[in-house]
């Protein structure tokens, strides 16, 4: 299933993360799940004011990325962010704490879980060339 959503630059980034995850062995994926133990929901708003949602499940199985929400699975953390801010964050051009403090990132739920996501994104960065700093 494609993670692509027209009009959202972030969908290409999330697709890269998903593709990276798929290159890992089952043992490596399970190690990521063991480290993070959480479900992340990203609500990304584009310039037109539309919102797309992706869910990153690093709580069960081998970890997976989904477009939209996942039935029967409540996210541990919900992150609301603008499309451009998400890209800047992933490219290392923006600082997650500064975006949070300025209200550009809104987080609901287990806020400390965002720091665990950082290690997963950095592992993906090493293979795909993007950077992420939460």
C-alpha cells in the first residue's frame, strides 16, 4: 500500500522511512520495536490547510508504517506538524525542541517517546540520506 498523498512533501519522506524499515532483517526490525515500544500518529497539514495522517507502529510485530490511522490501535503519541516544518525537521534544518516551544509542533500523549523516534529516524537517515532531529 502506498504512503503517498498528493500535495504532501512529507509523504515521500515517510515512504523513505518505510522503505528503510523494509530493508532491515526481521531481527533488526524487532530490535527497533523493542527500543521504542510505541505507536506514533503524524497529522501533517499542508499549505492548502488539508491534513493527512500517517501511523508508525513500533509497538508490535516488526514495525510498520500506515497511511491514516490503524483500527484497534491507539497511538501513544500524536504529533501535529506543518508539512514544510516536518521536511525541515527531517533534513536537519529545524530543531524539534524549538518548533515545539514555538507551537509549530503540537504533541499529545507520551511526549518523551519522541526522543525514541529520533534513533529510528537517524538509523533510516544513514541509509537514505535524510536527517531527522526531534
